[in-house]
C-alpha cells in the first residue's frame, strides 16, 4: 500500500540517521546523473537534509563539476565516464561492477527514476548475484515526462520517493505504482541545508565597499548567459550610475570577458567573475538578480522575487517554462 506523507525535517533526519548509523563506508550510492551543476548541488543538500553521512556515501555523476563539488564539500565520488552515454550495455556492466566492488546496498536516484538512458532496468540487475539486495530511494523534481518516458520501466521499486515539486500526471502515476511511500518536501528548506562554504576573501573585501551590484547566476552555456546580459543591458545602459556586475559562473574567464566587451561596445562594463557554489549570500544586497529557471536558483531566490529577473531556457527534460509561469503567478511551487 502506498503511503503519502509530508514529514517535518527533524523527524526525517532522525529516522534516516538511525537507519544509516551502522553502515560501513561507501554503502550508499547517491546517483546524480546529468551534465549540470544543479544535480550535484541538490545532492549535497539532500545528504544533509536526509541525515546521510558523507562518510557512508559515494556521489556518482558524469558532471564536469563533480571534482569541484567533491573538493568543496569533502565528498567521496564515483565519476561516470562520458563514453557510456551511447553505450548502455557497457554502462550497465560498469554499474554492476561498481555496486559489487563498493558493496553498495542503498541507492538514491536523482530526477531520472530509471536512469538517464534507462540503465536501471532488468538487464542491469541480471548482472548482480541473485541474492544481492538493494534498496532504492527517489529524489524527484518536475520532469518533462513525454521526453523521458521512453526510458521508464518497472524494474525498481522505491522505498520512498521524496518529491520537491508537483509532477506531471504520468510521472506522478508512475511513482505511485513504483513506491512504497511518497514524501513531499519543501525545496527552499532543503537547499538551505548545504554545509556553509566560506566566501573568498577577495569577495568579502569587495562587498565591504558597499558598492551596488547586479547579480548573475548561470553556470553555462555562454549563449544563455549572454541572453541574461542582454536582458540586463536594456536597463543598465540608461542608468546614470553603473552597478558592478557580479557573475557567478563556471565559464572560461576569457570568453566571458570577450562577450562583455562586445555587449558594452565603447563602454567597459565593470564586472567580477565568481566561481562559487553558494551564491545565495549575495541575494540580499543585490539590486537585481538575473538567472535561468533551474530548480535550485528559482527556489533559493523566491524570497527576493521582486528583484529577480529570469529567463526559462529550453531543456530536454527540465521544465523551466513551468517554473517561470509559477513564479509569474506568485506561487511558491
């Protein structure tokens, strides 16, 4: 029987901490597939919010930002080779080997319930010993199910599906069939639980000057960041004073500089590039905030909606247009 609950954060952390207290290191796999930074940031928040010890977990991803996140938060990782994105059979053999070598007994799957190319199916489990036991948990945000449904199967039954956003009907129905329990969680609360990273000293000195600034948050790609710059430039070029542009991005500094020179023309835009995993401490003092409509940023900026300017960017699976519409309607989603 499916149980649907909305637990308090403290109860949730306590129940998970007790369950994992006896595990040996690397018994839990947090599977955060996807090329962006958002999957990893959500994973870090979930490790804290669900009471999972970093000492007992491996964070698995093919994201190019995996090593950066691992270093910042002192996490053990399992880098997934990019070559597997078109080689599901080889990928499944590799996953089975990693599960056995690391003695994985519990797996948390982020966003894609059956894997990003349907790798979590019967063919993978057939590679494991018949008596090998795995428990699965799901971390869910809104997913464009029509784009993803080709990969869905019923090989996994989740002990609990933790949902941060309202899902499309077909996605919701699938999880109701494949989950023992569904738990609804507040994304803003969870995202605030990531361990605090001390801001760079250079940035702290910059903020102490009380110089007005506009904040841009977008890791990549360049053409999307340029669209945010162009949105800001419409207002910026007519101002009598010129706020500093604080740009939180992992883009190449040279490419970024060339882009801003082209945008500003004869006027040289004053900017500071910040490669930070925690831009939220900059929200309060920012005059304006510019971003896409990814999961993490939209929830972290909700309290600053009056000065948040956003553009939904096309994604194969993520529904940024839905988040943009919800924000325009004033909903906390």
